[in-house]
């Protein structure tokens, strides 16, 4: 005579026994498999075989984690979540490892299987995202050029110009606000040119005082000054045959402008402590976030040097003037950050993307990337939500109010106020304040000196012990 406990045992065995394959499941294009309460596979459709490369007879009876080898199996299993809560697990994008060891992107969803009210197992569906990824890559490649991402008319025009400019050795002036990616354009010119096998060298002219900048650009001989114990090759010599980017050229002093003019005219220079001229073959690309023509009119930038570097002029527009590029840039940075941090975030939700599209980005593309870095630090998984974004993007009205508080101030006073506020918020940490302002830390240091602000006694990384 079989008692009630015997019936339960028989039912449990029946639930865990591999079931005959359902022809309806085999007709579905998505992978589908079911599991028992121990998460052992009880059915495995034909699409699941195709996507994973695992034959059905090898999958049946095996723990699902050993068949799919998914990135979430150990800590965030969707089937376990569904079976513990009794509710469907929300869809998510993950990676599985197929039989050949290839990493496959899939979109999964999971739910429970019930016998009446009793949970007897779970079902998971997964969609192969490789065709979608290939299509997205094809579309992205149409709007990507030498690591520059965009589809706005202004960026497309620059895409069209770069290959033509790369064929010549003409000096190019790149003008645009900080954070617009001027160095990327300079690198693109180099990588497309006949000089691509030679060095690309960049130097930030605004980050160093004249004495150091001169040594940085032209090098020095041993004994040229105190601490010059050995010869040092300058950036011009290091870039011989290649391309030299003179970044922040608008911040160079009048005395250094004279030296640069001579080098650009004659392509020769003398290292500090030497009287022997050195000749170099270098293509010059200059970049600035300042209006050089206005500086020439003000008498702070030499007119002859301006026309020497203004042979070809490219203007890089701020991000607020090309908002159609924001979704592409977001997708590009999310993919990049997922790879760097070994994460699998889905990207922004529609609400978060709307906030990203509305922001004005005073720090331009650099600020957008920093905002997504911030989100990666706070988002545990799935889509990036509004609460994961920086406060400046989540609360545009507060940011607008802050901007209104700067109305009526002279440019230098407004700049001083912004820098002081950023340093106060970050307790003197120059690196964090610079990131918030969309500046390079060396540029922030230079602005502190130019505005007559006392730099913080520490950079914020150390705190006194209490």
C-alpha cells in the first residue's frame, strides 16, 4: 500500500526525470530549457542546442550552470531568483560560454513551473544576440572613424576632411572647448598619414612654466642647468618623422612663442646647453580651447605665430551642439567600460538616457564619459537608472540655478567661483575637482595660478590621522 509520502517521492522523481521533447518547443527560435528543483535540466529545445553547441542528450540531467556556464550562474542566477521568489526574474543581458569556448551574448528571462500551487521547477528562455550585435556594430562602424564617434553633420564633415588632410604635411590648428576630443582628431590625422609608422608625440604646453617647457620641447645637454646630469631628448626630436601635437598652445608665454615660431619656420632648434642646431622632420598639429584670433587682437598671442599654425583650421563643436551624437557615444562608452571593468551593464534606461540627452555638458565628451564611469561605480547590474547618474545630470534645475548665480560676473570671476566651489565640494582634491569641471588636473593647476587662487595645501588624497 502506497502512502502519501510515497506519492510525494514518486512525483519528485517524475519531475526530475528528463521529459520527452515537446515539438512545440523545438519550433521556437529562442533557446528554451526547463529544470527541476535542483536546477538539473529536464528539457532542452533545438534552438538551445544550436546556440550552446551542446547536444540535447548531453544536456539532459546536468546542472544548468555546467551546460550554459553563464556569467551570472554563481551569484545572480535568474532561475534561482525566480524559484526563490515565485515570480519571474526580470529580463537581462548576459554572456554564456558555448561548447567551443566562445563567449555568446544572450538575453534571458526565467520563470517558475508549477504543479497547481506547488513550484516543481523553472523555465528559462534565451535569445542569441550575436546577429543583433553584428547589426549594431555595422551601424556603429558607419558612425565611427579612428576612435571618433558621431553622426552629426559637423562630425561627418570632419570625417570627410581628415583623410584629405592626412595626405599633406600642412600644419593644422584644432580649436574647440576642453573635453571635445581634440587629441583624438590629432591622432587620427597621424594614423591616416604616411607618418603612421613613426611616433605620435603630444605635449601640453599650458601645463609647464617656460623653463620646463623649453627643456620638454627641445631637450637639454648634461650640465645645462642644475640637476641636468645627462642628455635628454626633447619632444621635437622624439617626434622626428612623425607628428607632434602642441596642446593648449594658446597658453604659451610670449617668450616661448618666439622660440616656437623659429622652430616652425626653420624646422631646426638647439637643445638647452648646446649651440649645435638639430634638424627635424615633424608634422605639427596645434590645439587650443581658446579663441586665438581674439588673443591676437588683444596682443597676447603673436600674429606671425598664429598664421604659421593656422594653415588648416578645424573647429571641434561642443557636445551641446551635436546632441544626436550622445546616444552613439553612450553606447560606445558603455561597451568600453564593460570591457575595462569586466561588467555586463545594459546601458541607460529610457529615463536615464533622457537625462543624458538633456544635459548641456560644459565638460563635453569627457564629462559624458565621467558620468558613465560614475554610473558604473553605483549600478549593481542591469540598466543604468537615473539614481546612478551624477547629481549635476539628475538635477538640471539646481545646476541651472547655480549658473544663474554666476550671471553678471566677469568671465574670470565666474571661472574663479566655479573652481572654488568644486574644490570645496571635493575637500581640496584637485583630481576630483578637475574631473567634475571637465579639466585635466594640470590645466586646473595652471588656472589656479592664473586666477591668483591659493592652491590647496594638500591634494585631498591624504587626511591627517585623528
